[in-house]
C-alpha cells in the first residue's frame, strides 16, 4: 500500500477521516511490524492534509484486531 494513493483517494472523496482495513490470508490477525510501520506512515501522510485515521482493522480467520482498541492510534 502506497501512502500517496491512500492520500489521493481520501482527498478525492473529501474525507475528514479514514478507517483502514486489510486481511491476512494466513488467517492470523495479529499485526506484523510491517503493519504497524505502514499504519504509522499513513497516519503521518494523512496528518499533513488534516485527515485523521480513526482505526486500522486487520481481519483473520476468526479474529479482527483494532489498532484503536489496542491504543496504537
């Protein structure tokens, strides 16, 4: 996922905030270091244009992990 594409789409929709979500084909919803890193990059990129990231959900086979619930946003 490229932050510039996410920013472009958010601006195209005149968004004030976004919720990010993706699945893990492995079925394990636990966020990886890469998930945490891209989330931070997206938060920083969107912050530059005053768009807030409300949450980032990761979907596995039986679980859904929320970055906001874990206090990571």
